[in-house]
C-alpha cells in the first residue's frame, strides 16, 4: 500500500506539479510533504498527515516552513515539534506542555 | 457519485441554461451548437470571474514583495548553493511579513468538481439521460442533444463517435490546449525570469514537461466529450491572458519583462513632458542578478563538480 501511494505521488509530482509550477504556500510543497509523510510514517499515518496538510493549505493561510514530523514527534492532531525548520527544536511554545516536557520527544 | 455532486450538477446546468437563454432569446442566435458552445465558454467566464478575488490577493502580495527584495537578496547570498535551505528561509520570511506570493492549490482544486460536473451533464446529454436541471427542461435538453459545431456534437467524445468531424475537432482542441499551456509556460520563463533561473536542472524539467504535457492533454481530448474539452481549452486561454497581464504589470525583478516595463514607463513620462524617472531608483537590482521569487524558485547554476566539492 505504501509503495502504491508513493508511486502515485511520484507520478503526480512528475505530471501535475510540472503543469502548474510552484503554487504551494508551504515548504515543502503539499505533494512533497505527502511523499515524505508516507515514506516516513507508512500509508495510514502518512495519508492522515498529508490530508491535514492539504486542509491547512489555502489562500488565507500564512504558509511558511512545515516539515514532516519525525516518527517520534508524530501527533495525530496539532503541530508536532521540530516541524518549523528552526535548527533548535524550539517549537516548545506551540507544543502542549506534556510533550515538550519529555526530553526524549524533543531532539529526536 | 451523482448524489454527492447533485448541487453542482444543478449549478453547472443552470449557469449553462442561463447563458443559453442570453444567446438564444436575448441575442436571438438560432443555432443550437453555437449557443451551447458559447454557454460553456460562459460557464468558464463565471467560474474564473469568481476566482478573480483570489488572483487579486496574489497580485497584492507580489507587489508587497518588491519591498522585500533587499532581504531576499541577502538570503540568496547567505544560502548560495543550498537550495533547500534557501527555500525554507524564504518561506519563513514570507510568513513573517505576510507576503506569501503563492495562491496554494485550492483555486485549481476548486475547479475540478465543476469540470467533473460538466462532464457528467454532457455525458448525460450524450446518453439521453438528463442530469442536473435538465430533467425539468426537456426542450433545452433536446436542443443540447442536437448541439453541433462544424458537424461535431458537443456531447460526443473522440472515443464514442464515428463522425470524422468530432475527431478532427477534438484533435484541434488538444493542439490548442498544448499550445496555450506551452505559451503560458514560456511567457513565465522567457519574459518573467532572470537568465540564471533558466539554466541548470530547470531546463531539464521543462524538457520532461514538453513530452508529458501533450500526453495528458491527448488523453483528456480523447476521453472527454467535446464540450468538456472546450471548457478546459477556454480555461487555459483565460490563464494565459491573466498571466500576460501579470507579467506586464508586475514583472519579476531582473527579468526582461521588468526592463520592458521600465521602458514603457520612461516612454510615458517622456510623452507627458515629465522628467524621466531614474530606472535604477525603484528596484535597486542589477539586471539578471535577481531570482524570480514571484514565480518559481530556481536554483543557481552549479556544475556537478562544484556540488561534489561542497558535499565534502
């Protein structure tokens, strides 16, 4: 399943992304994010992350850097630590207390 | 599927009937084919007009971005060769200053259900199964079923017809789509991108595009009814016009289009008898030095050996 989704995404990126050029307000673009998410988190979690990203990406959002969370940082809802592209995983203020308080969840 | 799409099927068929009324009753055109073809073009106009506010927003933030040029140039210097990092930093800057120049894919995604609804409605006309608002308007349904342009039925597709005219027309429209898409792409590249951006891996991508694009359009031109292809073609032309307008009014810094704009402005100023504004004054960019942020981010040209050195 994961392989199938990855193949479809790669084809999409080859064909459709070429047609429109960069339109995404985020880095990485939604399709690149989806590809990375499915590759790191497998089909189910990866698709869920990709769906949430697609819903986030609309003309009224601020955009910016929004990386695929690591497997340790995965959250089923809310923004995971270390996805804002800062060198230090200092996304603490956006994090629920419980998670940023656990040292193991931070730098991973 | 049609139950989910029911409201859209209604909307699409009503917009088409509205335009049909304009052409048939108001203007008195007595030709089913012309009327329905024009109402499909009208449908494109309605949908794309509704999307204009999004487009205007995009232009505004592109204008604001002109002010960010010094900061962007600094980033480019700092992260030279590290394209990924440069893109990240640029995105952060856009976010911080609220000047994201991209529209996201929503405007494109929004159009997909409309295109699909049109496909269902036309498919219904071809199969004598009225969909959307057509079950209540039998006379219009019959008229749409008769609609022919140059002897080709609008509801027929290349695959479902034996009529030569339909096939020829479908192929002409495929060529039209390829050409319009290609011209749009070329306009962005040639006129609105600095020279550096046109070299390196980007040129490679463009080559892939040249082969893949006709295949995608060929598939749609063969599979979809003529009316749907007409919608797509019109939409492509609209995009092309919009693009030309943006390139003329808001060229990317350092591109040929910017030089042309400055020339026009100088010309205008001269004609009015005013002092010619110093072109260096506005965007203090050396021509050809700047990257086309407003368009795509393109990597600076690095040779294979240079990249290898960096990695070590």
